[in-house]
């Protein structure tokens, strides 16, 4: 299966790569594991989803934010590897959701990213996962997700 053909079939265009907003590497490979730093729901320099899920944002908006985090990770993979077809699958997804008091649906929110990765790689897109609620995230983003891929 060609990942780029699958993206085209899903009508998905990878976002442009944005520069890091801090002192870190966007990706680092160790052996056959490729670690991708935490990604937010951004497009270029614009932050598209801010605020707490469960009060300022709906679960559905949180899912769209999570999907955008995954797309930004794919853009990093594309630039780092030169070819997304080198990715064998997802090892781990670690999602953080800026959550309103009493909100406990973080797994539903992170499903936005997990569902996209499964749409692309099938069962190989389903890795282990944690979905964590937090009171604040950098720049007030609604969701931040880091990934580990197998290459």
C-alpha cells in the first residue's frame, strides 16, 4: 500500500512543516523507532484550536484538533524520512487534552488522531496509547500529541 495514494484517497493534504516553537528536535530516530515531538493543532503559524475541551471546545472539536496534531506529525515524518512509505506503523500515541473541570472523555478526543492513523495504515496504525487530561497546555492549545513510529 502506498501511503501517498491512501492520503489522496482520503482527500488529505499534508500541512506545511512549521519550525519548532522551542529548543528541541521535531523528530529523532533511535534504531527502528522514530520519535516525534509533541504536536499541536496548528496550520503554519496559526493555532486552530485553543481552550479547554468540555467547556470552550466540544469533543468533536477536540477530535479535529487531535487529527490536526497527527497530520502535523505526518508532515514531520515526510520531511525527516523523505518517504512516508518507510513507516511500518504506530508504536505509541501519547495525547494531552486541555480539559475543563470534571471532563473525563480524553480517550474520545484522542480517537481523532488514532482514527486517522488507522485509516492510513489499518491495524498497523493502531499502537499503544495514553490519553491524559491536563489543566493547561502551551499557548492555550486544546490538544498536544507525541508519537513513536516504527520505521
